[in-house]
């Protein structure tokens, strides 16, 4: 379960970086 949590956090981190770079307005809201 811990490994899944780590991968989930990594996935969300990468998604956040992508959103922050290409959709700065959306990233600020979230």
C-alpha cells in the first residue's frame, strides 16, 4: 500500500508541474 501511495504522490506531483507550466491559472486555483 505504501508503494502505491508513493507512486500516487509522484503522479500528482508530475501532474501539478504539468498543470503549473501549461495551465498556470488552473494550478493556482488548486
